[in-house]
């Protein structure tokens, strides 16, 4: 039985290698783009949460400060300045907790395209192992 030989020339093989390399680079770039876009999307969600937390705290302070201060002055009998300080401190702490939570989540996002780096490393290792 005759052996099957690949009759491609060195130039054809080199051309195929060039095409394969170009395709691989394009695929890796697309993977990096997709991975970075996913991370940007997550970061944008956390930035929105951060802004919302700040606005909720501010709106809550505006909506309740006057009413709570009046209740504390009339029902509890505190001086208005002391009631205002207590309410302000409570709202400030609430807002701070919300903002810190959003900032903590933002810091956890690693913008590096780890999957792409891993596949590139795998590709380099594969290329080194080829005869």
C-alpha cells in the first residue's frame, strides 16, 4: 500500500501558517475585546449603584430632616440644633455605608483580560511544542 504524502510545498505550508496565525490573532483580539467589554459593563453597573446610593442618601436627608427634627423638638423636647445634628449624623452614616459598599465592589473588578492572556500563553506553549 503506498504511503500518503502531503504534496504541499514549503511556500504553501508557510502561507497556511500565516493564515492560521492571522486568524488566531484576530480571534484573540476579539476575545480580549469581549472580556474587557464585560468588565466595563460590570463597572458601569457599580458606578450607577454608587451614584444611586449617593442620591438616595441625599434625597432621604432632604425628605426626612425637617420632619424628624420637628418630631424630636416637639415630642422629645430636644433643642432644634441638637435634633438637626442627630438626624444629620444618622443620614450621613447611612449614605456612607452605601457609598463604601459600592466602592468596595468597584475595587474588586480586575480589568485585566485573564482568559485572553491564558489562551495566548497556551497558544505560545503549543507553538513551542510543534516540530
